């Protein structure tokens, strides 16, 4: 049995904790753990008195919290788009940059030119960095392949990662290639059964996939046994967030341009 002592502890007052529930902040705190299970939480004096024979791990001035869950990340890619920041500051929009071959298309190019081992190393370093900040579960997407062979390659790399924390995998249908859009959707539908991830996600927006394409892809994914996610309404509302009424979508992400009535639809749907 072990007692972790820390300067401060953040913990839930109710279990299971839900959004808007209160949390407690305990100073000079301690957590008692037996066989990997938390059995007691409180002040250092309380925990020490109740468990006098436990080993002590003194974390000094550290803050102890429940594990952090990062539910939306793009950690599996190579290259950088930092040079585009100046273009944005000069007034170019994300959509304009993407349509000129920047944005996602630029990162896709670098990713395609990077070996499997290099990509795996990049991914593992980024997960290790997230771990160092207290993340214990992280979702990671594909999406930087732009052709089906590349996307399936990224899915294989994602599934092969060795991580000290839980990694939730997502096959992201990110953006159509500049040419051959209709054929690309057909290839996606054929490839979905082979992705082997937990989720399938689609970027539904003005520069990505339209509502009908997104509906078709997510229906196919649901039939194949995948859980569903959705990038929606980031740059423009084109009806993407309405799909929560039709499909069992676990999360709808971005939502910068979602109409207020659709926010109510999302809440009602359980997404």
C-alpha cells in the first residue's frame, strides 16, 4: 500500500463526476492506493492516521489531479505550418490558405514523404509530452494521407504505438484530394472495414466533405461496427451538425458556426 503526499489535490465531490459538478481542492493532501486502486483521499494528517503502515511517496510542491483526457488530437503528422501564421495575420483565412495548397494539404505532403519509423517516433514523442502534463487518455486521428493507401498506413502506425497511457484511435476522413473527389469517397467506403480503429471521423465543412458524403461515410462506418465522431461547422454551417439527429455520433467537434437551435439538437441527441 502506498500514500502519495502532495501540496494540493483536486478531486471530485460526487462520483461519477459530471460537467458542472463541484470539485474539492485539498491543501497538504494525500491519496492512499492499494493494488493500483485509490481507496482513500483527504488531508495528509487524516490519511496518515488512517493508514499508518503505508509506504510514503512525497511529491513535494506538486499538484495531484485525476487523469486528464484529451478527446481530440492530431498528433500523427510530419512537417509544420508555422509559416502560415504570418499569412493569417495579414488577413488570409484558413480556407484561402488551404485552397492554395497550404493548410492540411501542406502537412499531408510532408507526412507522405516521412517513413513509417519516423512517424512512429514523432507520435511516441508527442504522446510522451502529453503524458508529462498529466494526460492519461488521448485520442489520436489519422487524416494526413489524402489517398487511401496512405490513410491505412497511418492507421497501422497508430495501432502499433507503444504508450504508457490509453490511446483511442480514430480513422479521420479529413479532406478530399484536389481532383477525383467522387472516386475518393468510393475508395474510403471500400477501405473503412480495414481501418481497424475504434472511431471513424469525417471533416464535414465547406472545404472538406459535404453533408451527403459525410452521411454516406458515417453510415458505412456504423454498419462496420465503428463508433462515430464528426468535425462539423468549423468554417461554415452547411448542415453538418444536423447529422446528430440521424446517426449515433459520440462527439461533434469544432462547432464554431453551429446555429443555436442545433446546439439544442446536439444536447438532446446525447452526442
